[in-house]
C-alpha cells in the first residue's frame, strides 16, 4: 500500500481555509493540516458553532462539517505540521509594504520569508514547497535559496500554484475551477512534485483543467489575471463618467459590448470601484516590478488602472457632497454595505472605507449596516486607512479615534441605520438590499431623499416613483 500523504498549509486565511477544506473534502486519504500563528483565527476555525468560522463564504460550512476532524485539522502547531508534511503550501498574506523601500507599491514579503525560514528550521526530510500566496515573479528562486542556505541536509522542491478563487464564490470556484495552474522547473524532482500536486486536484477536476507551466509563467499569470480583471472594471468605470455627462447609459453599453464574443459579458458592471485585498495590491506590485526591471512605460500603463479606481471612489464621494448642497457636515449619511463585495465578510480595501473617509473629512455622520460586518471592523478599517493613506490622498486629515467613533455608527438592523437619513449610499451589492421596503425607508428620511447607488442594484424608475432623488453610476437624467 502507498504511504499516506500529508499536507500542511501555512496561513489559515481567506485562501488557506477554503482551499484546504475543499482539498480535504475530496481527498479523504490525505491528511490536511492548516496552521496559523493567529490563535484566535484557529480557534474560530475549530468552533463547534459553524456560524463563528472566521471566513464567511456560501457553502463553506458544509465542507468544513464534512472534513473537519476527519482529515482536516486547524492548529497553531507550525512545527509539528511541517515535520509531518510531505507537501507544504504557503498561503500567508502578502500585503503592500507600508514602510521603507517600495512603500505603497511593493509586496511585503516578510511573512513569506518568515514562513520559509520556519520550513527550513523544522524540516526533518525532503519537502515539496508550494507557493499558494500571490507573489512577485521570481520569488520561488528566493524561497529556494533561503531553504538551501538554512538547511543543506534535505532537498526542497519549490512549485508555484497560484489561487484563482474569488471571495463570495470561493467554494464554487474551487469545486468547478476553470483551471488550476501549476508551475515547476523541468528537473526530475520538479516534474515528480508537479505530478503529485496535479493528482490532488484530479480527485475532482478533469485532467485537462490542470495547466502545467514553468515557475515564472505561473507566478506572473496570477498577477496578470488580476491586472486584466481590474483593468476591465476601471475601463467600464471610465466610460461611466462619460455616460453621466452625455445621457448614454453605461448598463446599456455593457450589454451591447458584452455581446461581442471577443469582449465577453462578465466583469463589465460599472460601480463605485473595485475593492478587496488583491486587485490594488497586485497591480501596485506589478507596477513596482516593471519599474524594477526598468520598464517605466509598462509600469505607468498598469498604474493607471489603480488611479482610475481612486478617481471613481473619490468621484462618488464628491458627488454626494455636491448633491447635498455642498455640505454634509452634521448630516446623516447611511451606508448600505461595508464588505468589498456581496457574500463575503471581508472588508479589505472596500470602496466603502474610502468613501466614508472622504465624507468624514467634511464631518458627515456615517451610519452603516452590513449583514456580515461588525461595528469594530468598520472603525478599525477607517483608523487603518487614516494611518496608511498613500494613494493620492496626501492632503487628507486624520481624525482622532474618539471623533471617528463619535461620527460613525454601525447597526444590526438596516431600518434603524436608514431612519432620519439625509442620504443613502449603497456600497455593496448584497441581494437583500433589493427587497427592502423602500417606501417605508422613504417615509422615514429627510427630504429631498437622496439615494446614491454605487452598485446599480436598484432602478431609477422604481425609486423615482416612490419619490427618491436617485443616482446610479453611469446614467444621469440630463
Ligand atoms: P489572510 O490575511 O486572510 O490570511 C493569511 C494568514 O496567514 C493570516 O491568518 C496570518 O496570521 C497567517 N500567517 C502569516 N504569517 C504566518 C506564519 N509565518 N506562520 C503561520 N501563519 C502565518 O490572507 P488571504 O486573503 O488568505 O491571502 C493569502 C494569499 O493569497 C495572499 O498572497 C493573497 O494575495 C493570495 N490570494 C488571495 C485571494 C483572496 O481572495 N483573498 C485570492 C487569491 C490569492
């Protein structure tokens, strides 16, 4: 009989948690241990009440229920997991650097390096090390060099296997992946490791969907995918600004161009702007890499995607101020949604944070309702942005924490958040917002009752009929 295979995954976040859960579900003969230095996070993954999992994703609970305790384990025992593992996935965070060289642009690789040194320290045999985190092209080389320098007794094979899941649809994306990408070098060790990783995914995906490339292509494909996706959002958002000046309607344009099979219909919804932990950070990282390799034109091309996104968020906030007679000071602006998209509790880089930050400069009162985000998260997001605000916003003031806590209120119930509002801003496209009793909401607001729909989830016809002054993105009554 074959020796049992052990997997360790370092980092139990939005990627490590769901990815390893789905692998464990489909590979009952493999033991999967997900480790993290964050004890609270591990405890939450082990909570018997599945509503307390640290990541909210549709379908995740069911997968956890099936595999946890059987062949899926969440633990803080980094050393033990590394010792037991044949294959080690690195799924730690790679945020934008907030200090020093490359500040505000480069990926901060300190967590990856730390984790690499831990692997070297605790390894008791040969290991396959898999980059799951999104990394700058050629990071595998640095990982290999560190491993070899720290531990010359064992052999390490470093592969790249970037993750393409999208938050909000993570489980479905993993179960029915368009493709899985694995990059390895063409040495016998590399090729044999490649087969091992590939066979994991082939438990539930057809063989043709597992793509095999060299390591550098694999690393750079992930950055490219995110850059292209974000570019589509910024492109349609750029057009939305022109629509608002001309009477063209961006939804009609998206529909019309999306029917062209060369363009395709997905990812063409105009909005207040993209958020999430990945798009901005990965493009900034790509931009930094291009400058590093002395390709300034390429760097500027991609950087513009982030600039357009900042412009869109800023434009949305400025429009609220302008429409409310050029003053929002002391006015109640109610936010529907704080998460960066629907069906996730993740708020990293959410457009809501930037819009709120801008309105707070004018001392608006922000009243927030989001079905999955708690009050402390909202406050911490705002304080974090005030601390590390680099992109374009040098002239912004940072308010003292007490003032932020005073001006920002978070509710467990939407109708309380919306009562007596001067304006409503929709920042996340949660489905439930569509089915609210908008007549009742209107009756309980100050008039004129303004709605700024940053996600185009409501219709002007319905909202105007009730009496709202409604503004979507990319369409205006001229
Ligand atoms: P996350 O911040 O949710 O999770 C990372 C976890 O790693 C944290 O819980 C942290 O405590 C842990 N960690 C850091 N250093 C550690 C160490 N030395 N030992 C043990 N644990 C350690 O991050 P997330 O969102 O899961 O992202 C991880 C990587 O995957 C990033 O590189 C990201 O770019 C990439 N990615 C993220 C996607 C997403 O939708 N969030 C999608 C595809 C890729």
